[in-house]
C-alpha cells in the first residue's frame, strides 16, 4: 500500500482516504462522494476496510461486529472507488507504541469505552502512514472521534486535511450506522428515540443541562429495551460540558437498545 502511495505522490496525484470498518451503508456512500468531489477524476479515492481490534474494549462487541466484505466491495465499485485497502491485520506481534490523547478523550466515549480512542488514533495514524493521503473523510455521527482525530492531526503535524460528512438518517430518524444491522425490527423502532431526544433538545434551548438530561433520560427509557449510557450537552469545540443548553452547543448521547450500543449527536 505504501509503495503504491509513494507512486501516486510522485505522479502528483491527490489522494483521499475514507477509513471504515466495513459494513458499508448509504452514510459511507455519501462520505465516498465527498471524497471524490474533493479530488475530482484525476485524484485517487481509497477506502480502507478494517475492523480494528485495538478500538474494541468489549471482546463480544468485536466478535459481533458485522463483516460484509463482498457487498462492501460491490458498493465501492458502484461508487467508483479507485482502491479498496482491506488488510487482514495491521499489527505486528507485541506492538508497544500507541497514540494517546489526554484531554478530549477523558470524557464521554473515552470514559465509557476505556482504550477506545487510543485504538482509533493508532489505527488512523497507521492508515495515514500507509496511504499518505492529502485528505481524509470522517462521519459527523462519531462527533468525538472527529474532534480527537483533528487534535491528533494538529498535535502530531500530520499533513492531512480532515473533511467531515453529515450524518445520514433512516426515515424514522435513526442515524445510519454499521451497527444498525444488529437491531431487530422492534429495536430499530425503539432506536428512533435517540433522534427524538435530539429534536426535543432543540426545542429546549435555555434549559439547565441537568434538568433536560433528566427529562431526556425519562423520555428515552420509556422504550422497553433502552438504557442510557450518557447524555451530555457540550461546547462544540472543546467538548466540555455546558451548564445551560444554548444554541450552538451540541448534545451527545449513547444508548443501549437491547445489547446494541448506539451513539448519536446533534447541533442545537
Ligand atoms: O469510524 C470508524 O469506522 C473507525 O473508528 C475508523 C475511523 C475507521 C478507525 O478504525
């Protein structure tokens, strides 16, 4: 992969990487389209597909994660992706270096999924070093991940511009995610409550965060199999909690529907 990447560089071709863990859906298609728009026809669009073990803190979650390589490749073909980079393994035995961030990752997903972001940053650093992209595209659905990757790029001086694609939603409001295929039909209906919670927050500008969080927890947990992991109102840049829900702040939430943990977020 890296040899190929050096050849593209030498030929002056612009390269854009869309890192994924596969189980591609319409949300990924829109990220791929964003990638193509950025580098046009003469550029190279690379989609990486790798279920990265280092970012799973729960072995069961890693085992259950959907793997659909042949339909993923079909989607990539349909979207005119130039290269699918789908390595079997990106780690040597006993690797002893990882990328760690010490501020943004001390909250939210970082608390609920210990080690997750170090796993994400380490694999993204590896992918950047292998693919040598000029641009890389991430989905806004993983809002904290985007903030953490931007910080890594800034603090480690990666010569990569980060592009962010909007969250795509199902008709019932459910944010598209590879994990959605793990939901039963009933749970898919119940999962729509996450986007209703975001909508409810938009109607509640001016509330105290703690009051609104309590209300939302009640709203969400009315669904028989929903259990809130966290609901947080944060400043969009620093991700630090805000005490009052203001226009321009962001709600981030993680909810388990049965055994499937979903995250979502929205600008207020
Ligand atoms: O967002 C994802 O699918 C993953 O966290 C990423 C960025 C591909 C790293 O494994």
